C-alpha cells in the first residue's frame, strides 16, 4: 500500500527526522504511515522492534507488500532459542512488552545492537507498566537508538491536565508531532473533490435465467399464499412482484429524503 494523501509524504519526513510521539486525527491513515516507516526500516543492517502492536495491526502489515522474510513475530509460542535467533538477525521484530522486558533482563536481546523501537498505540503506556518499564530499561542501556511512537487516540490526551507531558516522558520521546484534520496541508488534501467511479456489470445469460426463475417462483408463491388465505384477496392487484418491491422501496426513500421522489 502506497501513501494515500500527498500530506503523508510530509508526515513521513517529519517522523523519520526525529524521535517523537505522532498523534493522528481519526481516519487519516495512521496504519499507512506506520507501514511506510516499517518498509523504510527494512535494511540489511537494521534491527527494529515493534512494541504494543495489536493482532489486527500485525495481520495488516503481514498482508501488505513487504519483505516477509525480514518480519518476525515473537510470542510465547516460540522457544527461548528461537526467540534468541530472531533477535540476532536484522529485520523487524513484532514483540509484546512483557516478552521484550523479560528477554532484555536475561540478556537474550542484544540491546546495544538495536537500531530503534516503534511503539504503536502509544497512549496505552499510561496504563501499561510493562511498556513503560521496558522503555526505561532500554533507554538506560542504549542511548543512541531511536524511539518513535504512534497513536490516533486524540480524546485520550484531553482527559486530564499535563497528561501529554507525562506520556512523552514515559515514552522517552523528545518531541510531539500533531496531525489533526485541520492541519493546513491535511485540510488542503482532504477538500479535493472525490472521484467516484461507478461500474455496472451486465448479467450473463445464465444469471438472467436464474434471476427470471427466482422472480417467477416468488410470484407463484405469493399467488398460492393468497389462494390459501381468502381474507388477503383485497391485495391481489398488488401481487405483482415488481409492484410490491417498488411500493416498499419508495416508502423507504420518502422516509429518508426531505424531497419526494416521483414514481414513473
């Protein structure tokens, strides 16, 4: 997946230029930017750990056009030896904070060789002691690696005073990058007219036969139903299938629209 909006290029450059917490407005494609950051980190010399990614995040990235042989998912199902081998080779390692801190404390992770950390859903550090502790220990042992954090939970930071400053301190992030929908560049990209392409596919001969047969069957069923229930004979003139569908459709449309729609 390539960058969707022109402003994504500016966002990506800012993220790569400094260690920061990037806060995105909802619906601005945070996962697209995260994917591009991962792609750019996939070099033969980089060892990058991704912390606090959800299952749906991992599935999203694994299904995209990335070098899957350089993506490693470390979980409790892997043996200690297998996890250690994953840490020693360059690539992107998805790992939970709990496993990361444990393997770091028992010196299974080569902390000094790690290029950097990507922290997803970074706002959760406020209530995640494992994540907070592993970043603290990591930064104490590696002063040079980058830490880049991402979140789109804007409402979280409005909960109480000084919460943003506290989260930045726990993340060991130097700066805060805000990307709201009213950002000048983003607003300019979003106000462009949307191109809508409508594609209509004609029914094949077989599909037409199936459709006609179904309509005939439904019509016959309705007629038999009326015959078995004489009290419904008042509706016989409405039993043509297209009349019934049209009647219900226009009733629904009129209830949804302010202006009436004329029936032909």
